[in-house]
C-alpha cells in the first residue's frame, strides 16, 4: 500500500510541477519581472520546488516513524523520559 501511495504522490508532484512550469512560461516578461523571476530561471525554480517537496516528504515520513517508535517505548513516554 505504501508503494501505491508513493507512486500516486510522485505522479501528483510531476503534474503539479508541469502545471506550474506552463503557468510561468505563459506569463509575459513584464509579469515575470513583477514577481522577481527571469524566464531563464523558471526550470531551475521548478526543480528546486520539486526537491524541497521531496525533502519535506522524507522528513515527514521520518517524523511519522519516530512518533510510532516513541509510542512503543515502556511507559509510553518516548525518548524524553529516558534522558
């Protein structure tokens, strides 16, 4: 089940990245200048956005694993009670 949700998330992110890229590429140079983006920066910004989402997803997954692990400790207090 995790594999299916990972694939679906990947496909959603690809779709969102393409949509964002198309939106930005369709803006006039003047509009891009208003938001502080040069046309030659669009693909780099899309890549950075995708990478940031990937890193955030990895952190979220790690936090979920950590929370599950802390609930399984004796006394239910997690790591904080051990230190």
